[in-house]
């Protein structure tokens, strides 16, 4: 009994479902990353490799480590600790709301 034989015991529908979940996850991460100005191709590829761990990693990295705020002038997402908006040059004050 090798690992390959065990893999063949898994019904095809499970693999199809897994593929669909990975595609949805990858597309969502791709869309979300492009919206946030992150590397969407890298993150999108990362998102179709594994579920749900890669989604959790993505959420931790983008929501906690690289937290962003919305520029109130142009509406683009910029790094939370940015002093200037890289898109429109707007200067952020210390009391800016996120
Ligand atoms: Zn801006």
C-alpha cells in the first residue's frame, strides 16, 4: 500500500471540488491584491497552491502586517504608515482616520 494507491481511493468529485475552491480562492486573492496595490500575480499564484492555509497567510500579511488605509483624496489604498500618498501626493496628517 503506497501513498498513490491511497490517493486513488479519494473520489473524483473531491478533487474537482478542491480545484474549484482553489480557483475561487486564487481569483479572490488576485482581485483583492490588485485592489490593494499588492503584487496580484504573485499573490494569485500563491492563492491557488493551497487552501485554506494560504488564504489565512494572505489575510494575515495584508490585514495585519501590511495594513493599509484609504487615501481620502484619491481613494487608493496606501500603506498605513505612509506620510504621502504615492498616487496623488496627498500628505497625511497624524490624526487621519483610516
Ligand atoms: Zn491619494
